């Protein structure tokens, strides 16, 4: 009487496996939910070490750093799609360790890093470097205060936005063979502001670059650069376009520098709708020595007082009576809008 039951028993097992099997496969392939991993010096977080927190992070995770001055350095490599978020650049500082050059390193040969976002913290410097980005792709820095040099080499789709970068004894931002967008930053009080070399492709837009001992911007070698709506003021020089670089510079204010534009004959430089005012010399041809070259001024470039609110105290906003409105395709020239735009000009 029991034998007829065996086929039914086997059929039940087969059907059970048919339903259980896919469920197990789905469970094995399930993607973990993104986590928020906290770092706190007082032990209230998941880690007290930023490095350990980042090392533990998986794709999609966020490392949240609580307020404090961290005598730590950080290297981010072999990571994809993670965020490192500080409690604010006025609340979180990476001090580094004295035996290392630099404090924060993103990417590392041969490992690299991809889709990394860093925001809301201050980075100190050691050995002349603060932040190095190497062999990385889609790296974003936003609202970061860097007290020293930002160095980028062989990186692609890097975005540096709304950051404060300054105090380097050499260069604020040095880029080599890299593809980078610099937008809305203040780059100040370095030897040079931005130095672009190799075969880099760089766009500078709405940056204020001021207080640098030499040029605010140097583009050289075979680099390609676009400078749009920047304010280059109170530097040793405005912008130097050297080597066989290719440059488009439009809508910028270049004021209160010893030299406005220094242009090598070997470069391919196109300027338009720039305002140059109160520079020692507005246009020079690079050579030995450099020579004044007023013929380099484009027809749409102009000599006009930008009417800064208070240039002496580095307030480069435009006064309401500025004449630098509605020039070409630009609603206003330079990095910052006027305090009040008359209704007829809106």
C-alpha cells in the first residue's frame, strides 16, 4: 500500500526544488542596501579611523565623518561609487601624519578609483601637498577647503566645485594629463594659482583666482583649456598661454595684475569679451624678454573698470553700476554677478 505513494513523494520534492531553487539564486544575487558608515573620534561612530571606515565601504556606501580634527591621512583606491561626507569644512579637518607627503590620496597606481565624491571637510598639507588624485575616473570634490596643493595626474572626469584652495608654497591646483572641470572655486595665495600641463583638457568656469605671487593661470605644453567667466585679480599675472596649448578665454575679468594675458606665438589662443583693467600691461607676447603686444587684443575685449565692491578686501562682486553687463552671450562678465541688476538688464 505504500509503494504507490513514492511517485507522489518524488513529484513533491521536484516541485519544491523548482520553487526553492530560484529563491536561493535571488538571495545569493541580492545587492546589499547602501550603508552609512559613521566615523567619530569619541567612539560613538562605527569607526574612529577614517581609513578603516573607507576600507570597509562597499559600492553605494557613504562614509559620514563627524566633527573633529583627525590626525590621520587617507588613501582611497580600488573603490567604486562611494561618498565621503564631512560634517562641514569648518567642523572636520584631516591633519595627516607628519611622516607622509600629502594628506588625502584618491586613486593609486595601478588600482585607481571610480565615482568617488568627497565633501564637507578641510584638508591640511604635508611636504607641500594636501590632496593628490591619481589614475581615477569621475572624482568629485565639493565644498572642500584645501590648505595646500591639489595635484591631479592621469585622471578623467574630475569635478572640483565650490572649494577653497590656497596657501601652497608652489601651486594651488596642478594638473597633468588630466580631464578636469574647475567651477565656482576660490584659489588664493599660492605661488601660482592653476598650472595645467601635458595633454590635459581643462575647463575653468566662475572661479575667483587671487593673491597668487605669479600667474593666476598657466596653460602650457599640449594642454587644451577653456576659461569662461573667471575673475583673475591681484596676482603677479593674469593668465599665461604657453607651449603649443589651445585656449579659448571669454567673459573673464582680468584686473589688478602686473600682466593681463601673456601669450606665446606657438599657442592657439582665442579671446573674446574679456575685461582688462588696471593691469601693469594688458597684453604681452611671450619671449626672451616678453614684449608688449596690444595687437593681441581681440575686437570684443575691452578696457573697463569692473567696479568691484571692495577689491582691497577681496570682495570681487560687481557694483550695480558696473558696465560689464550683457556683453556678447554673457549676462555679466567675471565670476560673480552684480549686487543688483537693473530691471532693463535682466
